[in-house]
C-alpha cells in the first residue's frame, strides 16, 4: 500500500485524475480497453470532472459503479446523478459503455445478479477491473460495505445489496471483485476521516475498509485526513 499526502482536496483530485489517465493509457496499450468502477463523493466528482477534459479515446473506456443508493432516477442521493454531472455529460463516452447499477428494479437481488453478469460480459470470467476507485467513511466503510452489514461476508458474488444505511438501501460491489482489480485507488479527504485512515494504514480489520487488498493500492489523502499518519506531504 502506497500513501501520498497532498495539501488539499483540490490537489488530491488532480492527482487522482492523473493516476487514472496513466492507468487508462497503459491498459489501452496492453489490452485495448480500460474498465473502471467509480464511487461517489465531492472530491471524486471533481476528479472525474477533470478527467472528462482529458483527450482520451472514450470509446474504449467502460465505466461501472462501485455502489449506488436505492433512489429514483435523478435523485441527488444517487451517485449516478453526480456521475453524469461530473463526467458523462462532458466526455464522449458511448452510452453502451456506461453501466449504471439497476437500483430501480423491483427485485434488487435479481438486479444485483444481472449487474454481476454485465461485469463478466465486459471484464471477463472472473471479472477483473482495471481500476476501482474507493472512498473511506469516518466509520471505516468503503463502497457500501458498512460495519455490521451481511454484505461484508459475501464471498460468492461480485455484486450484492445492503441493508439501510443513512436512510437508503444500497447496491454494492463486494470484496472479491474489488480485490481482483488491477489497481485500487483511494481518495480520502477531510479531518473526519483521520482515525479511519490510520486504521486503514495499520490494517486494522475492525473497519470494513481494511479488508481491501493492500498490494497495488494507492491512497491519495489531503493533509487533514492524514493528520494521524505522521507522514510528510508530497512535493
């Protein structure tokens, strides 16, 4: 696990976009396409807005969601709403390359299985994503893998649903597919994340995020989030 500490969330977002572009170009050279799964959050949305202006061949990029709240289309609680505002409304991604979680389905369990099937169709069997972007909650959750939820222990599916958390049920990628990805990119900003980030750095498995694979993982943190790490900022 590599940790970079930057002065502020703006710098973190810009660095994150640069990392994605570098991995994207490497994936295109090696395999002809780039498959990414993205999470929500204000700093990530800014990162994706920066990414949208990069001159990359978007027709060879597939975008999946790491997690999504069960809410109506266009609801501000939906990560997809902000994904459109930050990336999809600005980059020339073909519609067939954008894979939204089907959280409006009547049967959420069946919808999760269908999303896992889409992942296999695009990313192989088993599905391997080129890059998964993750965030970190103050309670140590990542994706919608939250403390105490049965989704934490799902080992035989790449996509599942969670119980209510902060007022909404969720659909989420599971640890198995997250841990198979070629790159795990964490964006962690804000002082309220400082304790959780220290636990993540230390591999403290009392928090869900510590179940994510450490090798091949890059954490981009701002100074506030990293206050308990005792680590110097990047130049």
